[in-house]
C-alpha cells in the first residue's frame, strides 16, 4: 500500500463505518432472525383470532364454506411445506390456515352444543326436573342447576337440557327430583348494547333458560334418569357434601371461602365478603383456576419427589421426578373433578397437564411453546373461550410470567457463603421475584379487567403480595390435604390451618378494600379496542428483542383510547327500569329494581349509580314520571296491561321519552312529538341506549338496541312455545 492510501485512511477514519440506515437494517435483520423458533407461537393466536371473528359476526354463517376454506388453506400450507417454499410464505399460509381453522372450529362447536332455548312464557308454568348441582346464590336467593324432564307448555323438543333455577329457602341437594311452579325465561341478554353476553355463555354451558320459583320446592316422582346424568349428580352430590363438611368444620364465613376454593360452591359466601374480595383485587382466588391448579399440582409434585428421595431403596429404582410428575398429573385430574370442572378449571387443568407431560417427556417445563400448545388445545376444545374474560386474563398473565422467566437474569450460585448471608439473599431474591411477578401479571390482566369489569382495585398489588405467601405455602396445601382426608374424618387439623389462612386473607382484603380510593371505575372502550390490546400484550410477550416494546402502546389501548359520548338515557330489557346520565352519574328511575343490569350499564359507561330524587317525581304502582322538566327525560310504565288513554297522555306530557312495558294500541295526540317505546320494541331489541340529537328537530334521539349489536346468532334465538300444548 502506498503513502497516499495510508494518508487517505488516516484522514478519513470513518469511511468504512456503516451508515445509520445500514445499521438500522442490520438491527432489524437481527431482531427478525432472533424469532426463528418463535414464529410458530403465533399459530394459536391466529387460531383464536379466527374464533374471535366468528363471534363478532352479526349473522350466523353457513358451515360448509368455513370447512372448505379451512381444508383448502391447510392443504395449501402442507403443499408449500413439502415443496420447500420460502419460510416467510409458508408462515403466512400457516397463519391463514389457523384463522380459517378457528372460524370453522367455532362454528362446529356451536352446532355441537346447540340445544333448545326456553321461551319467555306469558304465564308461570310447572317444571319437573332433577337437581344436577347447587349453583352460586343470586340476589333473589339460592340457585340450583336442574335437568328438566317436563315443562308444562313445552314439547320435549322445546325443553332445554339444563336450567338455572332460583328457589326459596334452602337449595335442594344434587340428585333430588323436584317440582317447581315458576316463571320461565330464556338466559338473560346483555344488559346494554355491546356488554358481556351472559346468554352466549349459558348457551355453551348447555344452560337453556332461567326459572324463578314462586312457591316452595316440592318433591316429584320421576322415571330413573340416564346413567350419565346419574353419574354427574352423584359426583356433584359428593362435592356438595364435602363443601358442607368444610363449612361445618370452619364455620359459615371461613368455611364458605374454603369451600368455594375447593368445590366451586359459593353458597355460603356473603355479599359483603364478595365485595371485599373484589374491591381488594383478591376475587380471583375464589374461582378455581390456574393459581389453584398450579399450587395443588406443584405441592403434590414436590411432596412426592421429596418422599421418593427420602427413601433410598425407591430412589435407586424409579425416576423420582417422573413419578412426581405422574402424581401431580393425577392430582390435577382429581382436583378438576372435585371443583366441578367449570370452564376456567378445565383450561387450567389443560395448561398444568402440559407442564407435567413436559417433565415426562424430558422437556423444559416453563416455556412459551408449552403455553402455545396448551392454548391451542383449549381453543380447539372450547373456541368460545376466546371471548371470555377468564381465558383472556389467564393466558395473558401466564404469557407475561413466562416472558418474565425467560428474561430473568441467572444469578451465579454461591459456593461457600455463610448461611445468614445466603438466607438474606434468598429472601431478597424471593421478594423481588414475587413483586415482579405480581406487577407483570397485574399489568397483563389490567386491560381485560378494565374492559370487562370496569373496576380497578388500586391496592390489588399490595393485597396479592400480602396473601400470596399464605395462599401458596399454607392455605392451598393445607386445604388440599384437608379435603382429601376429610371423607375419612381426618381432615380437621389441616382444615384448621387452612381456616387460619382464610381468616388472614380476609383480614388483608378487608384492610386494603377500606383504604381511600380502593376502587376506581373505568368506562369501557369500544369493543374493537380489546383485540388491539390483546395483540399488544402478546407481542410484548412473544417477541424476543427490544422491538417488543413497540407493543406497549397497543397493550395500553384500553386505557388511552378515546371513549365515545356517554348515552343520555338507558332503558333496560323489557322497559321495566331506566337510568339517565347527569353530572357523571347514572340516575336510576326505579331504585332496587333490576339493580344488577343498572349497575352493569353504569359501570360500563364509567358512571356512579345513584337513586333519583324523591321530589319532582310522581310514581304509583305501575308507572313513574317527572312532574317538572328538570327531573328527568323519561317516563316509564311497567304494568303488564296497556295504560289507558289518560294515563298514556300523562306519561307523554311528563317526558320526551316514554317507555311502556305493554303493547301500546293507540297513541294520544299528546304523544305525537314524543319518542314512545313499547313492548313490541323491547321484545325485538332488548335494552336500548339513547343519545339526544342536539340539532334538527327538538326531540330527536339516536337509539342503539342490544339485539342489533348482538346479531342473529344461535344463542340469541328462542324456542316458540306450542300453544296447543299449554294445558298439558
């Protein structure tokens, strides 16, 4: 090299450096290359997206085009793989195939569980049925799940497979044959347009209606039930008997919480304690889910592994870790049966089983791939899970925790440090990990709690940190041992320890729920925002590298997305109650009537619920209307018979919007410039939200009905009663 070349190199030392654009391209290439083994993790996400698209449709699709589309896209992906097409193209084809498969699976599942849905009969009816299980109590009393054998007014083809019945007094036990004189209705529709669809959830659980008993429950003489129903009632009877024994041991308050955590029976939990658990962010402990399965399965795993290691003869002849995994797998299955196998417990059992199977197959236990397999299995079996809060929160939290494990720094192991120093280090490490896990899980589930429940427990992290050691190491293991030994009469000591843990948990929950500003109400974002947040959370968890933080703004979409204007007026399903928006509050026209629906609507809109003023209103047995213009914009008539012309005229003079439960046959002149909604409108549309149009005509309103948002779906359809059989 000549002197000129050396001189040029000394003068321009940065000539060989890459440009910023080149460095950016190299960094992006490295980010993408790091995902080589992660692309397949998006397959269950795409499969779930297909199911989500199905449930978002307003009309029921035809099955065969969905099956054909799934078969063609899957076949094209197989061909692309065998012919060695580029990885980018094959991955894209896989995503399309998974979306198509999710659509088809959701439709197949819907048709597989389709069963008759009870109509809203005009008169009370007689129901003869078997008691399948004792359900959680409602606002009006105890509830049971029944299998109807005969319903007066319905043919066998119109009779639902299961009903949820509210009964008077003590609930009958599983396995009893009963006779009810009750009001029969279909499962409730959403409380407001776009709200959570309880009827859809009931449809996939085989629940075809709800009944409200008007008299005492009586015994009935029925033919022997099918063997499957007998087996189900026998298992549920044993579960309820175990719950009763736990309550007898620990008392109604403490034992009721312990029974709910064991058998899912919430019969003995008071509304006050339920509110405490919700306001403190501890309500998830009451529902048998991933936390319970992980603790019980993990406790059995470590106990069996320790037992094998402590017996040298056995330790030399069996693989202790795999024997413990089999024991943990068995414990998960037993706990699933004891809990009654609600959908959250089924999903948790599948996830826990995948972890134990990984041990048996000599695979790593805590991996994102294992979680992806579990999600795929759950969505294939229960495609409807994709639209349930439990699935969304559970898998978002689990994915976040697995991502935390992947990113957690590996600390070198000490060789000869003194034990006090080791103890302090271990305690500090455990506390750091516990705080990090609680923060990460809380952030991952936050968007779903805001959107679905409109309730944020501000001190939930503090309450969970306080109860986590108790629940993980004392309460759940003692409860598992006590429940296992209680049928033999030996569970007393362990249940006593579990009761101490429950009392401590309630004390922590009561204290945190009583702190100033413990609960904050957040209005729901538009429904299309939640999938954006879900994908944002998953991108942060699944992507490896710094590019993952691009998902944070999307994960926070529910929090930062602008809300649509609050409706001026809400009228409930049937027109029996209403609430209007005033000064960031939902003013309830009929306090104490259908409070659950009013509460759901007000929280969904971020409003505080308050009763109307006693002054300025004229209310009687069948109607309520304002006598001054400032009182409220609605007058309601909830009588089953149509109001007379004079009554109708008085309603129309009182308010710009008139809600009538019955069918209005004639409109007086005073109602010509009023918005009148009657029984025909409510029968077709359900609940309605109304916005006052500020321009144009003086009394114009924009209405959104629940039925229009819900669409024409299987779970929104009712059976037509056979009138000719009404006197059977």
